[in-house]
C-alpha cells in the first residue's frame, strides 16, 4: 500500500474526530500455539489499515491539538541482532518510517514515557473500548499515572475508536479494490482446480489441499478462514471444517474457501457433484438456489439495501421448497411464517475486506444501510435439507450454497468471482475436462 494512501486514511480518521484528541491503537502480538511455539503472526486489521506494518507489538499514537494540528507517532520493536538471528529481521525505526509515512517513529521501549505525557495533554482519549485484559491493565496504569501527576490532566472523555475506523474501511479505495481483485482471482483459480481434480474416493481434505496449494502457489498468505469442504450431509453443517470424509459418487460437495492476499480476503462457495454429474433431484434443488442467487445479485446497486435482496431471495427459496415438496401451502403463507428458516438459516451476505466478515454497520439510524459504490459484499443464498425431513429421499441430507464476491459500482455492481462457473452445464463441462 502506498504511503500516500496510508496518510490519506489517517488524515480522514483525524478529521472525523474532535479537536484536542489523542488516538491510541495497539497492533497484534504473538500468540502461543503450544509450549514455546507461536501461531503465524497476523496483524490487527485496523492497525494494518492505518499503517501497513506487519510486525508484532507496535503502537500507533496520533494527536489532534485544540487548533487541529496533527502529529503521528509510531512505536516499533527495536533492531536486535540476537533476536533477528532466531526470529527474523525487524524493520526498526527508519524503515518503519519509510513504510508508513509516519514522521516520528520510536523504539517500543520509549512507549510508556512518551504515551503518558501525551495522554495527559489531551481532553479526549480515543481507543478501542473493548480490548484484552493485558492491554486494558496497561492503559489503566497510564491513566492512574496521569491522574496523579502534577503537570498532567486525565482525559475527560473516552471515545471508542472502532466505529470511526470501521466506517472508513467500509468503502474501499481504488488501491484496495485492486488487491481484492487479485485475492478473488487467486480464489477463483483454486475453486476451478477443485472442480477439475475432484473424483469419487478422494477425501475432503485432499480437495482442501489442492485449494491451499493454489493459494500458496499464487502468492496468497493462506486461507482467509477455515476452508469448508463438505460432501454429502456434511454440507448441511454451515461451518464444517473437519474435512475428513471420503467422498462418494452421487453426493454433492460444497466448498466454501477464500484466500488472504496482502491482507484482503476473498470468499467463494460452490456446490457441485463429486462424480461430475448432477442427479435430476439435485439439479432441481440447485436451480432454485441459483435463481435466488441471480435475483439477489441483480439488486446490488447504489441506493438498494441488503435486506431488499434477502427478501427476494427468501421468496424464491420458499417457492423452491414448495416445488420440491419440502414445504406445503402457498408461498405467501410460508414466507409470512418464515417457514423457510430451518432450510435457509443464515443471512444473505456480509461485508468483505481485510476481514472475511468485514467491519461496518449494516444499519444507519436504525434503518437498513443503502449500498454505496466502493462497498464489497458477498451474496450467498443456500438451502440445506436435514436428513430427517419429510421429503423426497434424494433430497435428504443435501446442502447447496452459491456465494460470490460483489463490488458495488456507480453503475450497479461487478461480480469479482464470476469466473467460477455456476451453471450446471458449465460445471459439468469443466469437471469433464472441457474448457
């Protein structure tokens, strides 16, 4: 991410905050996996958004004076020859300054002294109000010191930082959209590879391995979330990540997988037959989900809302459940009774960005939020028929979901993941080795 882009983000944040404020934001630390080994480091999304710094234990401090003057300060781990031999290179102050465009960069050992001084000179303290216990204890020690110091004054107001940063993150810049296009392109290639390589007798984890290899081969950091490869009735478990079953001819396979590329997530779901051919009943169910998927995406444009699209999708899925004999009665009666809910139990979609379930409010002043150009969201209708449902035997234990990543544009929308086929003929052709 360019320095000018990062500076623009921080400037927009401070413009939204009142004068005489100090912003304090902590980056992520290392997390123990077992004994003395850590999980791979992943920076806090908010911290990464404002700094692009991908090192642990950093702090960002930005002040806005009573007259509106802004000063940015960053604290990073110091260069340490011994530590870098064991754990890898550190940027240090000079390189961190070049990366972030922040003028004042100090070693983290200076954090306590400098931060307490700054806190005591501003009336508004802006930070994430919800944080872990260690961070909360550290902040309280700073406040206790400021309260008792002669020449300092404790801030009179505490403001939650999250809503301000999250509002900025909701609308993607051109630079962010370019990264998301790359993230989705990698995920598209992985899903196509999964379709082409899938065979009866394989295990779900082998399909997942092909997906993860494609992610890594194309430069992604890895999966953006736990990859779901659910065959048969495993597809009816929404967050199934065990991926341990052997796949059988005649079953469908639901894959929900996306990668993380330079911090940005993709999120695609496709459902297809393990042996490359839909049965007639599977095809009927699938076509109803596809119809709902298309109708919902058609409504994604500036001014419309996600609940509008959900309402249309739920109506179509209800029609499908009646057509398939899962529900009885009229569409209107079943929609009013929300009778589709046991078979379509999740939302229609979510924001997408640095987090796979990205930040940003879905309502404004209590009403559904109108879509705006620059938002990115998923559209993912699905139907899941429990094994004990009174319906055609071939439908029991079948789950179908179709999910695409949609960029809202000034003219309407752009489906970033459309290159993974959704049409039955196209899926079967790809699985048969045809272009």
